[in-house]
């Protein structure tokens, strides 16, 4: 379990500068190895591969079903797989929560990941997640337009025909170069605005704007390590996608946990963290009171 200075929030009065912008630390390439190691330790302590399979394979099943019915989706298989890099930071919200709980020495199981929905900043996370979803949809539409520009609207007869078009024709090589270049730009935008945004919102309950600005500052201060991190993410996602996407059940949790530790390495801990007020206690009522427990004001009136 990783311990970072200042992780535990102390019950103290906030200092006047508690709302100051997060301090960005300089990191090196060796720190990336460290965060991957810590991410792997979190995954071994809280294995969540079964849950990842439950989330990945319904979507994958729809894609494969569409492929069986007609091969028009074949040109989008690679863009859809690459889209994991765009949506991954939002999809890993629960993994950040698990790493945070384990870091603090709190009980953590795969089902504790749903506690992220109770975070005061979940609305902000949802807003940034919607932005990443819009980026993903734009990327898929752009990839489709690039394919149409190269080969028109004629669909491939099958996987061998599709592979032959892409790998053995000038239009196919143009598609590879332009498609990969465009995909790189989309991935770069997603990396810059989200590399530490979601962990920051979960940890310090920052707003969307502050989180995105902090993420951009982190990339600007550490361009080489962040570029290397983006390359690591891309390589691992490709490797996880090759064996029928089975590897993503391990790769996505690993990257999710590692992203939390990357955030801890890049963002200096708060000097005067301000604790959140405790959530109000919710009274448990027996099921026999249903549906009367839907109208609590009537219970008070009757009393």
C-alpha cells in the first residue's frame, strides 16, 4: 500500500491559502515505473477483472453482432478500440476510489467502487466525462469520414478483404497515416485535459475548469514523462485488445489504479486540507412501512 505525505485529511481550520491552485511537481521517467508498480499492487489487492469483463463484453458483443450481420462496422473496429484511451479516464472513476481507500488504510473491495457516486464532485466528474464522450463520438465520426474519403461507401466483403484494402493499396496506407495522425491528436487532447483531472476532483472536489487547468499545467511542466505515459497507455491498450479484448480486463484496472498514483506523484499534497462535513445520517425503516415511508411528512404530522 502506497503512503504519500499529507494524504490523510486532518481536522483543522483551513488556512487562508487553502484555495490556492495545486502545486505541480516535476517527475521523471522512473516515476512512471513506480506508479505502474503501485497500480499493479492495488489490482492484486482488489482484483476487479470480473467486473471489467461484465462492463466490456456487453458493448463488445453488440459490435460483434453487428459485424456478423453486416461488415459495415469493420472500418470502425480500430477507432472503437482506440476510443478506450479517450473514455478510459472517466471509466476508471471507481478504480481511483479503490486506490484512495486503500491508500488511507480503509477497507476496500471491488464493490466499494460505487462510493464514487456519493462524492460531492460527482457532478463535475460527470460533466468532464460527457466532454470526453463527445470527443469520442467526434473521433468515431471523423474516422468514418476518413475511411469514406479513402474507399468510398462500398463495404468490405469480409475481414480478409478489409485487411487487403488497408494493407496493400495506396488508399489503405493513406488511411493508416491520416487515421493514426488524427487519432493521435484526439488522444493528445484527452490526455492533456484529463490526465489528473478525475483524481483531483475525487480527492479535492475541484470543479471541472480547475481540474482541466491543473491537468494542462501538469502536462506542460512534465512534457516528456506525460508523453511517455500516453505511449504506455496506448501500448497497453493495444496489447490488451489483441487477444479478443480479454486483456483489457486487466489492463484497464491496472491503468486506472496507476493513474491515481500518477496523480499523487504529480500533484503536491495540500498543506491545509479542509474536511468535508459529515453526511447526514439516514434512518433505516423496515420494509413493512412501505409505501408510508415514501411520505415522511405524514409520519411527523401523525406524531
